[in-house]
């Protein structure tokens, strides 16, 4: 399926460490097609104050489309884990970049490019293996199956935020 899609998040640690371009560059060079991208911060829940951004908002910000519920849905399978509160704090600690990449076998290829969940075990040459050292700051998220990708893209993007476009190099990429 040439139109397979996956969700990639460049997590807050990677934005802070100025690694966004490196991560995007890897998927671009591989040949995948970028079909959606945005920078947003998921507001954190503060006692008595509701959801607040880490930075004072001047205009009604787009990040308010998100809330912690987004992360609860995204990390549904981890909510009972002891590290879940720390994971939430990390994921709301700063802006992240959400992207949808499209292409042949993109879900599996992207997981291979991302590497082991535990950055300490991740192979050199993978994003985590090259750019990070610890499981709790592992730079990126990538969907783990085609079904998960469909659900996750729906969590992070509205339908009209995905751009359908014809890539000029497709006959050189796919033959
Ligand atoms: P992946 O991100 O490789 O799909 P996952 O879905 O099992 O891995 O877990 C999601 C994130 O949760 C992972 O990227 C980092 C965090 N995490 C997983 N296991 C952890 C652990 N043992 N300690 C701390 N954070 C962990
Ligand atoms: Mg996962």
C-alpha cells in the first residue's frame, strides 16, 4: 500500500535539543511523503487552575485544541504503569511536533528507523540509538501498527489538516 500512513511525534526533549530538523530529515531522505505537520504543546493539568500552558498565552492558541485527554488516549496502554505520571509530565513539558508520514510500508519502516523503546538498547543508526540515551527521553514516537496509526492520526489531527499531494519524484522512489 503506497498510501499507508503513520504518526510520528518529535517529543519535547527533541524540540528543546534542536533535533527536529534531524528527525524530519531522516524521513525525508528515506523517501517518505510528509502529509501533515504541526507544533503544539499539550497543556498540563494544574491543581485549581485547570489546563495551563507552560508559557503565557497572548492570543487564543492552537494548542488549546489539545488537553491531557489526548495523551490519555494516545498512551491508553500505559495508564496503569508506574512511570505514567512521569511520562505525562514529560510530554506536557514543552512543545512537540506532530507529523503524518506516508509511503510504502511506512509503519514498519519508521519503527525500524526509530529503534528500540529503550534508547540505551537502541542500535546505532536508529534515531533513538543516535540521538538519545534513556527510555524516559527517547526523542520520538512512532505508531506500532497500521491500525494504531489510523487511531493515533485521528487523535492528533483533524481530517482537513492532512494534505493530499502528488510527489514529483514518485517514479524515481518506487519505480
Ligand atoms: P514505544 O514508544 O517504543 O512505542 P511504548 O509504546 O511501549 O514504546 O511506550 C511509550 C513510551 O513510554 C516510550 O516511548 C517511553 C515510555 N516508556 C516505556 N517504557 C518505559 C519505562 N520502563 N520507563 C520509563 N518510560 C517508559
Ligand atoms: Mg508505542
